[in-house]
């Protein structure tokens, strides 16, 4: 099986309003797939559906060959939320070793995860004393320590300096080269070019699912920001044309 994630006709409503509106897509194994879109476009809801913690109205989400949320997936999927998910009254090292133990891993794996996210020098600090960016990296270490097959990362580079962002992306690609699948969300389009494949969503709808190069080519521009804008405008034009046709047919 070549796909780590297969989504079909996914619909999620909140307060009577569609947050995800019939999304269908596939995420290939052993690659870094970017989930890109403006804030509020539905990225976090999509990731929650993949992890299996989101109530869905319709459609299916299959993860590593099983329905999303299946208990057997708990040790196969790592999930980093936007909010830090570590214990503030424990040190970075204690957090990593605790989560390592939950996955049957030892101190060596915990210390390596801390080093991989650039927190080796802060390993002995209480998480509550860290900066926001450091807390996010501590959470990332805990998400990676179990060496999951699939890693879901919700805006992992927010608040990180440019050098560290580059280091983290290098780490993500090294993981993918070793066979791990990564789904990484961001609202910053300059990170799109770092991905092997892109899912572009806006207002709960998928507007592109392809490689960065193919998306640029389809839009006829070299800049991904401009490509995204052109895809949005093309979609709006098509939608407007369809609505006008429907009005004429019912007149």
C-alpha cells in the first residue's frame, strides 16, 4: 500500500456550518506532505480527523490501512498540536523520558529526540520556564520519541527562528528518507516549497493536491504565493459561473 492516509468525501460541521466540505485526498508514504492554507481554513480540523479525535459528519479517513482513531494506531501515529502538550512542572528530559516509556522506549531514545529538536542544552530546565518556541520543540520531541510511522505536525515551526526552522525541516526530510510519513501544516507559504507534496485548502475545500512544481506549472507562475492566489481566483470564477448557470436554469 502506497498511501499512509486516504481521505474520501470528508465532511465536518461545526455550529451548522461546514468546516470541511467533501475533501478527498491521499497522502503518500515516506514523504513530507504540506497542508497549507490561511488561518481558519480547516487545517487543524483536518488533522484532528486524521488522528481520529474529530467528530465527522460524513466520509471516511483511513490511516495506515485502518480507520482513523483505531486503538492499534496509537503507537504508530505521532501528533503535535498547536498548543504545547507537555508537563510544565517537569524538565524537558523528564517529559521526553516519560513519553518514551509510554512507547516502550528508553533514555537513549528520549535524549536523542531532545537533541534532534535542538534542546540538548535546555534538557534540564523545567518546561514552565521555557520560551514559547522552546515549549513547542519540547512537545515535538515527545511526539517523535516513539518513532511513529506517521507524524502529524500542526504548525511546528511557528515561533522558531529561521536557523532552527531550517534545521527542523532538514530533520523532517531525514525522517521521510528513512521511511516516516509526515503531514505538516502551515499558513506560511514559503514553507510550501520545502514539501514533497502539497494539499492546499481554503474555506474547508481542497483547491490543489500535487507537488510544488506541478502547482506552479498549473498556475503558470514560479511563486507559490501567486500560484495559490491564482488557484483561488480560478475556483471563485468557476463557482460564480456555475451559480449563474443554475440561476438561469431555474428561472
